């Protein structure tokens, strides 16, 4: 007799001998002590053995049904006093299908005659059978626990209750394993996502130690992940660089605000890399703050950018070449003439006191002319120098003077320059790079004029403070001006309105990048036929406090 989905009859069938069970107290004690310390496969093996001994049956089986499959996978099989290996069981037409469908299925005897295709029954216990479905806390069927006996198997309500206790313990372990598998899948998925990111990425804990590092970061550091995790910057880079990284990380930890800055790092070969690092802080499940960072190695980009800026300066020097030559030739002409006159006079034997006064004046003029040449050469050296990395205090009046001396010849022949320069504090930046911007703006202003009386062409350069933290420099002209369509593309690389051969289209794009790299802004307003005004907003230099966006 087989029963499905209900408690079996308590009355014994004629001729059937009830199997003697251990006491309920002993059974529960066995459940607690036999499976308390085990997990995973060992847990299932310990439990089926305990079940078989408690119910004193030939075999006990626990199997798992995986989602979407019509198969029962054995987790542990105890039979005839030993563990056995069984292949997965196709459920259709089996006693285990009845267990999973009905929840509880009991057949007192000759169970194999009802399920002739069930291979597990023939091998493990063809007599009595009792099975109970393992349901999760959400009602999902996770598998089955079954008792198989080679003799009739009579059970009552206490037996079902006891089997239910074992089943509950099984469900708890299966749900734990499912949660663990889910976590491992999520961890594996996250790992694949992180490793698919081509930029180096890492996560640090509050002690500034790496706890996550993707493959790109490991390659960048030239160390495997196992050597990086749990360590800090101080274990791999020079201490002065690690100090910078620590301060930048601490700034993000302390403020809770994202940060982007430029940093330098020396690799194991002694080569210095320039990095742009984006950092943000988040709170983990444990309530502790963590810092995530993505870094980009811009060493090659910076090198090319430096070369491009220098090339643009050479283009500007080429544009100013005739004017510079004129500025040098003029003083050199009278230096040469005065020296020739001096030589002639000194060759005479009767040099009078009056002659000596005149000779002193000639020497003074020659020295003055040589000084003008030296000044022009110094301006050119400052304009073309390549100390791009050094950022610090810049005296703006000196930069303005140097820039206008370099374009003085063009200004003298094409326009009239006026000043409105107020006293301003030093700004944060690089003198050569800032000079490059001002030369570009002055040359563009000169080239904006049509052929007309130079006295009508006006260029105005002004400077003033804008609050306590900014200095404003403006270069204004009353030239042709620009249409709105031109203004939209003005700072785009290679965009130019000049004829072929007169411009590269890089000057303003590079100027824009230079000013932003110093933490400033460049703005322009223009009216067709009335001229243009370029406005530089520069941060005031403050010792130890770089402008927003600048690294330490």
C-alpha cells in the first residue's frame, strides 16, 4: 500500500512488522551532534548515515533537484552500512517524482513493483519507501530525502515529524550552499567586469590597503594580485610618492567627495609615469568606507602634448621671425656703427678730453643696444623653454612684457597697443606656457585687422583681480570679429579661418588646454565687424594649496 501527500495510516497492516526506531530524544541528539560541525558534502554524508541508523532502514538518500532540470542528483547515499555512488536519476515514472510532486510519499512494501523503471529502488531497497520533499523558505522544491528498506516499512506520525526535522536541517544547508554559490557567481561576475576594464582599477580600505585590484592594475604595478592585496603604496613606490598618494586618498576619505588629479609614479625600472587618477568613496556592507580609483597612464600623451605645444611655439616664432629679426637688426646696426666709430677714434693718437666724453656716450649706446638684443634673446629663450612640468607662482606683468616685446614689430606696423594693467598678485601656472597663450592672442589680434590706418587698429591688454582668488587678463581688439558659427568651433583642434599656410588651427586649442591645466578658464566674446575679446581667468597662487583639479 502506498500513500501520497498525507500522513500514512497509523494502524499496521496485517502481517507487517513495524521497524523499531531509536527514541525521539536520541534521534534529535544524533541530528545535532552528527551534523553540527560538518558542511557541504560531509554534512550530507553524515546526515544520511544518521537517518538510516535512527530509522534502522537499509538505505537513506538525499538528492538535489536543480532549477529547470527533470533529474535528481544524489548528494549522499548510505546503503547496507556504507556510502555508495549513484548516477543522477531521471525523475519521470519514479517514486522520487511522487515525492517532489506530493511533498510526502510512503509505500509500505514492494515499492519496486509500482515503479519498475526506478533503478535506485532496485539497488537500494525494493521493499518499503518513505520520501519527503525538501522545500525552501520560499516554497521552492530543492530536492528529496528518502528512506528505503529491503523489508516492509511501517511509519507513523512521530516518524514523519522526526523525518521532517532532518529535512529542515537539509534545507538549511542547501539554502546556505545556494547563497554561497550565488555569492561566488556574483564575485566571479564582478571579477570579470573589473578585468574587462582596460584602465587600472583598485579598491582600498580605510587603512589605505588594496583589497581589490583588476588585471590592468596588476600589470601596471608589475605584481600579481596576491602580492598587492593587503599592502599599500609604501610597499612598492618611493616614499615621497606614496606620501602624495596617501594625502590624496585621505582627502577623498575625509571629504566624501570624488576627486580627479594628476600624479606621478616611478615603476620598478626607475621610469616615471604621469597618471590621471579618479577617486571616489563608498560605504561597504560592513558600514566601513572604501575608496575606489581608476587611473590612466598619460605619460605618452603628455610627451606628445609637450611636443605639440613646443611645435606651436616654433610656428609662432616663425610667424614673428621677420619682426624679431627687425628688432635684433635695429640695435645691432647702431651697435656695429658705434663700435666702428670707437675703433677709428681710438686709433688716433691725439684724443682730447672732449673726444673722451663722446666716446663714453658711444660706448653707452652700444651697451644699450646689446642689452636690447640680450633682452630679445631672453624673451625667446623663455618662450621656447620646455620646463612644462614646473607649476608655481608667475609674475603676470613680466609675462605680459615679454609677450608684447616678441610681437612688438607686428604691433608697430599694424596696430596701436594700449594698457590697462592693475597691480595683481602672482598667479598659479608656468611662465613659458602662459607666455605662449598671450603671444597667440596678440598675434591673432594683429591678424584680425584689415589693411587700414594702423592708428585705427586698437589692441587693449588689461589685468585686474577678480575677488581674492582670481586674476583676469583680457586681450581686446577692434578687428573683424567672428560669426557665432566660428565661435562654436574656435577651440577645436585644426579649425582655422586663416588662409592655407598662415595657420595650423592648433594655437587656440593648445591655449585652451594650457589655461585649463593651470586651473584657469579661457573665454571669448566677439561681434562681427566690431572685434573680439579673449578673457583669461587665472587662479591666484597660494602656497601649498593647488587650484581645483591640480594634483599635489
